[in-house]
């Protein structure tokens, strides 16, 4: 009986000792696979956050630059209008200069082009024949007598 107990007890104690040692080794030694994966995930998340911040910053600065450009354009338009009012010699020249500054306000409404109302004859794909003259298919056409 003692021998059969020893046969079952030794492998059981070895299994329990192996589990305890494996658990302690897993906890105490740095485990590279899960930590490396977590580190990679953290790096990717950090890069993504930085990218999002760069995109927001880029579009904010673009909006500011477009606003400055629009403001500069308005200032140039005002400067040119002021110069046209001050420097134009007569009213007609002044009106032409001011009209040139705002071309969208002076667009002429043009009607659509319509075809001519006369009935035009379609083009012929052959040479017209004069009365009493040989046609192009005549064997004597174009030959001198």
C-alpha cells in the first residue's frame, strides 16, 4: 500500500511543484511577448494621436492663412477702388476702372446662340454637274479632245 501511495504521490507533488515554479518564473521574469505587444500597441496609439493633432493643427493654420489671404485681397480691392476714385481723370474712366475691379457685377447676360433660320442645303459629297456637261463618271470627263 505504501508503494502505491508513493507511486501516485510523487508525480502529484512533482506536478504541483512544477506549476508553482512555472507560475513564479512567469511572474518574476520579464515576459517579452505580452509586454512587447502592449508596448507596440502603445506606440501605435501615440503615433495615431500625434497624427490627429498634426492634422488638426494643419487645418487650423490653413484656415488662418486663407482668412489672411481673403483679408489681403479685400484690402487690395479697396486700395485699387480708392486709387481709381482719386486718380481717374473723368467719370467715364473712373467707371471703367471700377467695373474692371468687379467683373462679376458687370457680366452681360447673353442669349444662347441659335442656328440661322434659313434652310441651308447640306453639303454634297460629289461635284455638281452642269447641264449638258459630262459627269465625273463619264469616261471622257477631264480629258482634252
